[in-house]
C-alpha cells in the first residue's frame, strides 16, 4: 500500500491510496475459504462447494469489504504518522475517486479530499483590554434578597381583599361570546398568583377585589399560556383551541403571604445556629453571598465577550467548499445545499472557536487530565446533593457515581466543555488587562442577555 499526497492549496489536499494485489489477495482468499466451509448451496455438501462458485457468489463483496478496510486504515495511519491536522474527515474525491476493475482485480487506487486545519495567531496578550462587569450589591438588592427569604419562610394567611402579590383561589366558568354561561362548558377551580399576572390591565382590575367578586377574563391573561392555561382550566392542551377566550372568574379565597420575622429563629434556619445574630450581620452575610454568587455570572459574561472578540478578530481561513461537502456527506439525515448555505456561517463560527480554543490550550499547555475531570464531576454531584439539602455520600460512593456519569458520552462531553470553559476563564482573567466596572443588577441582566 502507498499513500500519495497532492496539495491543492493551503487548505485543501488530495490523498491517493494505491493498493496492489499483494495487499489484499491473501486476506480475500482466507475469507473466501471460510465462506466455502460454511456456504449452503443446493447440490453441494457444506465444505465441498467449488471455490469458483464461492468466488462468483461472494468474491466481489469480500474484495470490496477488504479494500474498504485497507483504505480506511491507510488513511488514518498516514494522517496520524504525518501529524496532519485535518477538519472533518476525508471524503471521496469529487472527480476520479476510483481506479480499478472489480471483474479483473489488480491494482486499485482511491482518491480522497481532505480539509487542512489553518495556521493562525490568536490576538490575545497582556495588552488585550476587556471590561469585567460586576453587579453592584447595593441596599436595594440586599433588601430584595432579604424580603425573598422572608417570603420563602413565611406563611400564607387569609386576606379580605386581593393584593399585588397574593394568591387567589377562583372558580372559572366558561362563557359564550355574549357573556352568558356556556351550556356544558368548563367549570373548574384553580389557584393563580398575582405575582405572575403580567397583563397590567387585568392585574389592576383584580387588585382590591374581595371574596365573592366576579371578573370576566381571558384565561391566558392570568396564566403563562399553553400547558399552564390548560392545567388551570383542568383540560388538555389540545382542547384549548376549541375553548372560549371568555371566562367568569369568581374569587372564593384570598391568601396573603405573611413574611417571617427577622429573628434568631430565622437566622439559624438560613445559616446555621449562631452564624448570624443580628439584622446588620444578616445584611453583611447577604452582601457577601450575593457578591460571591455573581462572580460566576461576571466570569461568564467576560468569557463570552472574549469569545466574540477573538472570533471576530482572529484571521482564520477555512476550506469552505470542502466543509460544505463534508457536512452533506456525513449528515445522518438528508440535507439540502440550501439548508447548508443557510446554516454554514453559524457552523463556521463554532468551528473557528474550536480552533481558537484548541490553539490557546496548546500554546499555553492547558490540559484536562482524568483526575481533574473526575474531581470536577464529583464537585458537581456534591452541589446537586446540596441543592436538595442532602449530605454528600462517602468518597467511594461519590467516585462510583462520577464514573457512572462519565460513561454517558453526552454527559461526559458536557462536563468536559464546562471544565474547559472554566480553565479558559481562568486563563483570560490571568492574561488580559481587566477594567472592573460595577453596574446595577438590572443593567447586568441586560448585558448578559445582550448577545
């Protein structure tokens, strides 16, 4: 076997795999002998079928299979041994891919196109400047967090009239277009939370209402739509299309949230016995916890900004024509040229980032070793237990659980991506020049959702 490389340009090449009879004849003969021993052909006992008949019936498929193995092995070995960095996988050459005759086997040659990974420089150094946006943990934000905690540990009490954050138990009766009760229509009781009613007009109309009051509403205006509306009315989502958009909503009960008192009992529930002893200490603890929590969000925004900057400024050329053909040939489902053209820019952007990330890792000797991945996975599991208020198991059991998670290819890929991003973020923060900027929580949310 011989592989010949022909460079088309800096990003494209053709590999020609040349196969001589000596490369395949022995293996083909060996396989046909096995077929001869097991072949069941009328008129012949097993093991006594003439080789000529076996050759005629199975020869072409056996030869084809053996050539396919030889070609694949030759390509992989050549690419590996010559340290060729390729994009995608080799694909049959568009013109003149095959040379040879299966009816009279002799020399064969197969041509494949390959897309070459480009060479480039990542424009990132200590001179690179980025803004590191931090949430300003002010009194307003601290008070909101304390209020949320008081609500979480508060209790529902009966109220006389509806407030802006109360819960309403109401009976929904389906109406006709003229406002009369629909015969055989929906009659169902459900609970709604005023806090999540987004329609300002409806919210204003409900505020101040008392038990026994009736209001005509569109069910979607007091729910989140779709499944939520269907559940509120006690029907399936499919039945919504045939349901009226006018319902009489009769208030049968009103529940208000009575906030938990700011006392030692609440402090101990939140942070453990004796950790926080006063409202001032509570405010300081909340401020510290929020600041630590927002670091991860600030890191994500920074990493996104660096990503966008590098993808835009790094000069990378791709073998676009090759990649489009490779996408079409390698896709499990049939995909049109129009669809490829439509989605290619997004694919190319993702590929460029993979190349940039790979270059950063290689140039700065950043690695993901097995122990790091295992420790990171165990950390994720510990956090999951903590979210449910459960203690983490012993290390042996935790390790076994982590190994089980990593055996799932999709989960393992997600974890590797998370750890890689964490390492990149650390690298960015240690490498580039950061200008810290405090912004309000609302402005930070806008920044985070901007791209």
